[in-house]
C-alpha cells in the first residue's frame, strides 16, 4: 500500500495542559509550565526546575485496577491514547484487532515506579515488592499497555532514540501503514521525576542550573546554558488515507516526509547529520526548501548544539529563510515525548494558520541567523511544516507534515 498516512486524532498530556485545546490555548498565550520541582525536595541538587504536570488526578481518568500496575508515565500515555482515539472518532471494538498497531517511543521507562519498589526492597524486603515491577519499569510498557487496553494486536513496537524518538516512532508507524496495517497509534509520552531518575538526567551535564523559570531554558540565546526537562508528550492516531476516507474522519494533516540520520563519531571532522536528515525528509516529501512555511526546532538550549542546528537550517533555507519556533520552551524538553508534542503542535498550527511563540528568549545570538518567532504568536499562511529532533548519542530525525487537503 502506498501513499502518505494521515493524522486523525491527537491526545496531549503536557505541563501546560491536558487535552488538545487546553494545551493549544496555553501555547498561544505563552504560558510557562516550568517551575521548581514539587514531587520531592530538589534543594540538594544543582538543577531544580522541571516541566511538571501538576493537575493530573489519575483516578479521574483510568480504572482503579490499572493504577497499581502502572508508572505515572504510562498513566499519562494511556490518557493521551484514550483522548487521541476519541478525537479520531475511533472505537477500537469496531475495528479488526489485527488491523491496529501501536508504536511508541521511550527514553527511560517507568523510573518512578521502579524507585518506589526498590525502596521497598531495600527497607522492608522482597516480599513487599509489587509483582508489577516486572514490567512497569520496562521501556516498552507504554506500547504494551495501550495495545492491551484497546485490543490492538497488529504490528507494534517501541523505539529508543531519546528525544528523537517521537519522530522515529512516527516513521515506524508510517512504514506499518504502508505495509497494510489500517491504523497505528503512535507518538511518545515520557517522564522520570524521582530522585533516581533525576540523578540520571543530571549526569548528562546538559541541564540548566538556573532557578528562574523564565531564564533557565533559552535556546538560541547568547545566555543558553542547558535545558529544563519535563514530562508528558502526545499520542497520535495515524491511518491510511483510504481508511480515513472510509470512516469520513477529520484529518489534521498528512505525514508527507520522514528521515533519520546518525552523527559521525566525535573528532572525525565530518559534518553532523542533522542537515542531511532535513534534506532527506524534504526529498521524501517531494518538497523544496521554499515549500516549508515553518520549522519546529529541536532547540537544545546548549550553545554547541544550537549552533549546529542553526547552521543546518541556514544551509537548507538560507539566513532567516523560514520562521523557526520552539514552543517547548513552555514545557521543557520531554525526552521521547517532546518531538511527538512538537509534531502535534505543528498540525494545530496548520489547522489554525498561526505559528506559536518561543518564550523567554530575549535575544537570538547573531551568529545563528534564524528568524525565531518570539513572545507572540505569528499569523501566517501555512501549508507545510518541518519538525526537527535530536537525541543524545547522535540521533537525528526530521518529519514533514502537510495540511489536510
């Protein structure tokens, strides 16, 4: 089966909103969802800010039997999947179970659940450890729980490419759809907010150490000194165009192009792979640089990586050649959930013909030569968007989405 799949449903769980419209309103208003960690005392750590989802009452969304089985990350993913399916108008009971698949991304697995059970092991003994520990920590658990909850037994999987994962999962979903699967639930939701998970994140040396939420994560700024992590992400319902037409489904847009590359080893003298990922994604979409109306940037918030991304974008589009935005400055970088949320945001931008802002970046470093949309939304005629993502260790991914015809 050929042709580009379409996105018919979006589910969002983010620090700035639960649900598509709540998140989108907050994004256009420039609401900052970053703040000091509240789920444990961060005072002893060098970084203390996080994009927390503060109003998530799990018992309002999931049956009680699922709660002791699942990490918070998985609970957020299940809610996002439920909302995405409802948004798409899909009742899985009405579809063939082997015609539906699930492909998600993961960067860490259920760290919070695992720490809680390890605490019991060390302090009380093995008989106090939950039997659910055997899978609740696992990096593939979101795919498994979504598929079980919805009776989806078709081709499924998980990708582990850190912050590039949301786009890589989408690429895998597109491949499954082109091979005959009718519907694939895809995307990423992540979060590891516990002392164990926090120490693991600190070891990368990439987190900002500032305490002011409005100054900590400022990508492409002369003052950039790292990023702020967060939790959440987006789950998308993707379908073949034929399936969507048969159902009379509303389409947010089509996944027109996708590509992934890997950086050369450090010190090789070879160019990083991000530019090539962008060029390959455009070629895959049959698009020229001038066809792209907006770029949703990876926005690492680390000077060296910001420089690489800006160089890639100016090489492809020319200096200031296309508007660039990074709404993740409102949520923090969500690891495997970040690129999926960016892609969902890009589709909402195409729907409403507006580019959401990048907040808190007072000045763009002159050397970057990019047209960063800052502070306020920018109305624009939008047909095609490019989403860029990179994962720690050298992963690069790019996806091109077009407005629904």
